[in-house]
C-alpha cells in the first residue's frame, strides 16, 4: 500500500513539476492566464499526458487502462498539434522539456509495484485532468480571442477524459 501511495504521489509530483515554473510567473489576471503561460503550461501538460500514456500502454495490466492510455496519447497528440499551430501563429513557444518526462518515467518505474501501476496511473489521470481543466477554464476567459476559442474547444474533451478516468479509477482495487 505504501508503494501505491508513493507512486501516486510521484506521478502527481511529476505532473505538478511540469508546470510549476509557469505558475511561479503569475497570470494575466484573476481567473485568467496569459497566452504565453497558457501555451507553455498546456503543452507541458499535453506532453506529460502523452508520455505517461505511452508508459501505461507498456505497463498497464487492464484493458480499460490500456484503452484509456491509447486515447490519451491520440487526443493529447492532436491537441498539442493544434496548440503548436496556434503558438506559431502567435510567435509563442511550446514546452519541449523531455528531461522532466524522463525523470518522471524513471520515478514511476522505480516506485511501482507489479499490481499498483494501473491504480497509480488512474489516480494521476484524475488529478492531472482536474488541474488541466482549471487551466483551460482560465484560458477560456483570456483576452486573446484565439486562445480563448482554443481553450473552449478543448474543454469538453478534457471533461470527458476526467469522467472516463474517474470511472476507470473507481473500478480498480486500491491494492
């Protein structure tokens, strides 16, 4: 049980680290995020989703978890492609720091016990999608109309991901 808790905390910490430096810079205003911070943070979260999804495809033990992971890889790759196009149009940079992802993977592999990966991954997915939805809700109020439109377009998919993650997570044993 301690191994599962440590793995869940490690996954959560890796997700939080992916965007911690961006939160430190602050946002454009109460309930908003600047276009630059949004693009950087959203792309970092997307990369984390893709990489942890790929790991879950390799290490997941249930069909539901592997199917969910495949959906995460596909949907977040498509979203990051759209975000990259928007960023180029606005002369903004997307996150590309693969070193953090490699560290997260190493931590996951180090901490994981054979039966605990699926639960730890799904716990992480619930928390990560809650954080991402919060970011996209802030961006949907951005003064930049194109950033706001992108965020509004992506929110229903993110909310669907959260609902799927919660359902799968509820079905998995806590062991």
